[in-house]
């Protein structure tokens, strides 16, 4: 079982992690050099894919990955969303796996779960500054929750991210064995008998 990273200690991307992110494109070789406090747009599908999830659900997924699973690759928070970096091909394969799991289908196993946005070949994502926590132009935190720290970080594949999403969805749904109360029913107090 892996130990979850301490989110409050993340100060930024290491030089090796910055080199890995920059390797996604020849156009981004100077990742963070000119303005280390500015977010950067990176292409997906060459070095990594990204799964973008609403913040609360994304934190639940991240908790599952670290508490019950193999851990995660780099993870960022930007504009109210969690960006989970995955292996190349994840963006293409994950939607099919989600459909197979009846993701979001009425009455499906994961009804009511927010959509996961998968970014792969031909897409680009904006990631937080390499230097550490900041605010995006919307005022929400822009920071690395799990900063890249090597030139070849481990990246989860679509099956691992599916597992985390399903676990997070199940943890968020409370199941009751009692039917919902009928609000129009007449209720009598039978505790006071004559």
C-alpha cells in the first residue's frame, strides 16, 4: 500500500519533472524558464494523456489511488478540476471502459457521477506553473497535488483510472435498504394510546 503524498508540502516541479513535461513538445523545451509562475499549455498524447475531473470527485479518485491502489502519476488542480496524468492511450481507451461499466447510464452502476474529460492525441491542457501554488485567472487554486519529480514518472493506465473512478463513485453513493418516505402519507402518533 502506497503512502499518499502530503499535498501541503508540494512546492513545485523538480528540474527532472520539468524536463519530462517539456518533452511533450519541441515548442515547450523552455518549460517554466521565462515565467516560472505562469501556467503552461502542454500537448497530450505524446508523453502523457490527461483525465480532467471535477475537483471533489477528483480528490476522491486520488484518495482511492493512494489509500487502496497503486498510487498516481502527476496530478494537478487547475480551474476547479483535477488533472490526472495517465499513460498515452488512456484518453482513447477510458471512454470505452466507462461505457462498458454503464457510466452515468440511468440505473447504471455509477449513476450521477460527473463526466470525465479525456485529453489525448491532438488535445492540449493547461497545467499549473512549475514553481508551485498560484491562482488561476478564475481565482481557484492552480497547483500540483503530485508534482512530476523524474524524467519518466509512472503513469496509470485506463484500467487503473477506471478502478479509481468506480471506487470513488461507490464511496460517494449512500445506499439505503429502506424505500424513500412518502411525503403525502398520513402519519399518526400511536405512542399515546388511551
